[in-house]
């Protein structure tokens, strides 16, 4: 058997085509994987998660702010209620007979009896450490302490003018927007 000659093993070169500079294209190099485009559904899901997270954060900021304000209003209402029922009314009972007491309290059904946080902090209560309670009146959002003179409760005695017949409105002065 004859061995093939080296000439037969050589590859025949293909003739080059004439290419002008205008039509020349860059050679395409094959890649293992073509780049994938992210599916629209994934982008929508990521966007939805971001929107939900932002909404939850905003909600928490608003709720925490409101709950702090509501908590302080309730605390002020409780302090004023304790002051009126357990101190102020008791003082009036010893000073006036029933008719005069009712007549005196009737004068304040419209205007109310105002007491600020400073005065409440000096009141000695069995139920509250009023001085410590007054110092705890702080707007958690801004860290602003409530103004002791401007933060107040207004007590409106109501007929039949017993110890527990009253309404209270409160006003906080520590940076809460109205």
C-alpha cells in the first residue's frame, strides 16, 4: 500500500473574494450562550416589591407619628381627668354646698376649666407620678418636648355636675401638625 503524498494531504485554499471597504463586515465570533433579556414579568415584580416597600415605610411613619400623638393626648386626658375628679372637684365640694357647687360649675360648661401641663406636673396624685409624666411628653418624630405652658387640657363640667360629669379636650404644643 502506498502512502499518500504530502500534496494530497494539504488543504486547498479557497480563493478570497474581493470585498470593498464599504461592504466589509466584522467577523462574527460564535459565543456559547447568547445574552438573555430579562423577562418583563421579573422587572414588573421587582418594581411592585419596591412600591409596596415604600408604601409600608410611609404607612409606618404616619402611624407611628399618629399613635405617638394619640398616646400623648390620652395621657394628658387621663392626667386632667384624675386632677378634676380626685382633687379639683373635692376642693370645690368642701368649699360649696351642692347648689352653690352646681351654680359655680355651670359657669364653666361653655368656657371650660383650663389646666396646663406645668400645673398638672405639680399636682400630687395617688395614681400618677405627675412630674415624671409631664417630662415624658415628647414628640417622638421630632424629639421636641411639649411646651409645659401651652400643652393643656380644658375640662368642661356637664350637668348634673357630679364628680364624673365632664368632657375634656386637649391641646398638645410639641410640633404635631394640626
